[in-house]
C-alpha cells in the first residue's frame, strides 16, 4: 500500500523544496559581502564591538554616545524596567540591515539578526514578548519584525515567546518626534492580550531599535500592571543617548 506523508513530514518536505527553489542569499546583511551562509561577517561583528567601545553606551539603556550608568533616556525608569540591550549603533550598514528586515520584505533575515543579539541577552528570564504592531500596520507590512525576532531568539536561547501585548490604538510613525511627543503618541496604545499571562514572569521585551525608550516604557508598564516582576528590553540597535 502506498504511503503518503502527513503532518510534520509534509511540512518538512515542503520546507526543503522551498529552500531549494528560493535559497537565502549567502551574504552578510550588513556589508553584503559573500559568506558561507546568511550571517553577519566577522568584520562587521568586530566593527560593532569597536563602536560600542569607542562611542560608549549607557550602562542601563545601551544608548550610544554615553559613558555613564544612566542617561536622560532611562534616568526616570521605574525599578521593574531593568534596562535594555543593544548590539549595534543605528547607523550605516547596521541601520540598513534593520530597514531591509523591517520595511523591505526581508523577514528571512530574522535568524541571522537574532544570532547577533542572543549571545548578549540574560538567560535567566522566563519569557520573550515582542512589541506588537497595530492590525492596520500589520496588514500593510505583512509581518511583525519584532515577533519574527522573538521567535528566532526563542529557538536560539530556549526561552519561550508569547504575544502578550496588543496594540489597540493606531499611531503615526514616530520618526522625527522628540521624547515628549513619542510619549504622548504612545499613551494608551498598548494593552494586555486577553489570552496571555505574565504573572510572576521575568520578561524580555523584544523590538528592533531603541530610540528614546518611550516604546519600552509604555509596554513595560502594561506588563508590570499584569503581574510581570521584571522587564528587560532587547533591541538590535540603539540611537544616540541624551545626557
């Protein structure tokens, strides 16, 4: 009797066929130089490390250009918001890689980008939570880059992920807004997902870029109000800090 594939076997076969027909580019997403596979090259990784050393980073929020324990971006954060981790400055090829991932329909960059962030994140946290998109923005883009990043981090770190938050208010893009304008723009924009729970959890909040800290503040407040005991931000890049 002839056997047909079912369930996971069929999915694995389809995935292999897809990979053969549509192979990922074997380049570094930052400098686009040829690599054995899709991955950030050693040169770009070393240059990011050099930037972190020369430019300095705020010890708490990882804003670049800061040589202090706390800067104006995170000085007034509550105790439950432990900090933020960022590995890249939001400039040059690193910025371009994030723009490609976020806006230029390259969701397949998630694993390579997560591989840069995973090694520097704390392992003792309980849950990864992506910053949500409003349904209208999700429909426009087709995917939530923060969710894809959280999924890839979950696979690489062994920490479960969950869509704990919803974006309940559609807000304008925040490019060009200052900190006060961003806070006002995001006020009341996030809510707890009705089927999610974070009670007693230590949560890593996943996003692509840290700019002024307003997004992480608003999301962390909702998570804390619903029982999370500590929140840490995780972003690929951060901008220039404020003294």
